[in-house]
């Protein structure tokens, strides 16, 4: 029987920045710079014992979530929503924090929080449509239809943006799988940003 790793309660060895190999430190540095965080997230630390795996997963996350034409706040909301529906505690918590930190990019209403208004009229129709369609793609990809693509086009998304949105369905499945399988807990440093 596999026992939980006492380092943050995960099933994999959690590799801190100080313990990391030079190759892993380089990736850690890039995650901190790209995500604008002063620390390394547990999602990366649980892969820090395998530089090849970490490099591949970070490359996919970086290009799919952090780059492209679709606003990052919308991508974060999609990952939050799918993760919440699937019950992935780590990803729903972390991506909810990231989405809420960018709420002012969606609305200038005082006290507006993206995660609390995901279905409200305060959320742009295009965002609500994207969240719903991509959540469907992530949870039941075999049910995606031409009508779903048309709905995204009708709310103003280009073909390239739709392809980018649909890539979030694949990404969130990877994110959730690694988080749940590894058994990682939410980062204390992330929790401190919302206190």
C-alpha cells in the first residue's frame, strides 16, 4: 500500500526549489516568471523529480493556458468550472483564485468576483457560452456538436479562438488528473493571497 508522502501529503515526492536539479530549477524559474508568482506551485513540485515530464507538462500548460488570443481570465474560468464540476479540489481552488484575481478584466462592478458570477448577466454572453461549451467538451467530448461550434462563432469567437478554447478541455483533463492522482494539497502561499 502506498503511503502519503509527508511532504504536503501527496503521493509523489514534492521537490522544493532548493532540492531541485539545475534543469528543474530552470523550469521552476520559468513557471514563477510566467505565472507572476514568487513561489513554485505544488502542481509543479509533485513533478519535480522528473525533469522530462515536468518540461513537457509545463510546455503544454504554458502554450495552451498562458499564450494565445483568448483572454487568460476566460481560460482560468473554464479550468475552474470544469475542475469544480469534476471535484478536483486543487485545480478548482487554484484556478478560482487566479480567475478572481483578474475579475476587473471582466467587470468594473464593485466586489465583482468572476467565479461567483460565472452564470450571471454580469458575465459577458461570449464568456458564459465559452465556459458552458468547453466544460461540455471536457466532461463529455463525444457530445460536442456542430451547433456548439456555431454557438461559439455566433458569440464572436474566430475559428482560431475556438480551437484555442477547445484546447482548454484537453488541458484541464491533464491538470485534474495530475492533481488528483498525486494527492497534492492547495498551496499555503496561494491561500495567503486571498486572506
